[in-house]
C-alpha cells in the first residue's frame, strides 16, 4: 500500500516543488521488474528442491546411525 501511494502521489521534498515530468509509473515498470526477480528466485528454488536437494545438506546426515555409540559431536558438560 505504501509503495502504491508513494508512486501515485509522490513523496514530498523540502523545496515543495512537484516533479511530475520525471515521475515513472509503478505499473508496468516496477511491477515487471519485481516479477522478474520473483521468477528468478522461484526457478533457483525449484532447481534445489526438485533436481539437486542434497547439495546444501551436511555430510554427517549420510552416516549410518549406530545406536550403541554416542556421536563424537555430543559431549557431556
């Protein structure tokens, strides 16, 4: 809501002059620019989720668990 009001009415300046000539409309420029960013993020996210989910995992997750031995990372206080 704030961005829509800012781009439709403009922000104030200390001189009090309006610069309607230099104003860029929010739609389509800013909406399109933001949608491109969202799509790029979603493509990268879908790549990691569907094609390569283990690339960000830790290698300790693939060690077979042994119920008789306490892991070395767990130490008593």
